[in-house]
């Protein structure tokens, strides 16, 4: 694991990560090869973190509903640690209006 020379920078980045909704999952060394994955439960939601074929690390929220495809979750690697952000506001398109959707009971 690489730690910055200035420990204050590291502490500031960690405080920002936890305060902003980013959550530590594991070290990058937990998924060293293509196709490796880690499944964790974060706040009751199953999250799958995968090292893809292009060597990128991506995270997905696993839905339990029928026909529910995994939904991408924001994932970042800082100092060889994997962080995910489950905040739904973070996943909306910039400038998209916030709308409340509801399914009628008769549907």
C-alpha cells in the first residue's frame, strides 16, 4: 500500500471520503487477476466488486428483484484501497431534473 509522504494529506482525504458517502470495501490486492471478484454487504445491500477484462475495477449493486440486472455503483481506488459510493444522488445525470416516480397499485 502506498501512503502519501504527508500524513495530513492522507487523513484529510480519508475524512473527506467517509464524510462524502464513500465507503471502504477492501484492498486492491483482494482482486489481483482479471475476473476476480469480492462480494460484500454494505448497509444491507449486496455489492459485487470485480476486476474486469480491461483491468479496471468496477462495482455493481446486485438487485434481488426478478429481471434485475446489476446496477453500476461509483467505485474509486485511492492508495490501493477500493471505495464505493451508494448515494443515489451521486448516480444521477448532471442537470437531470429530480422526479418522483411511483407505480400505481393496479399495475
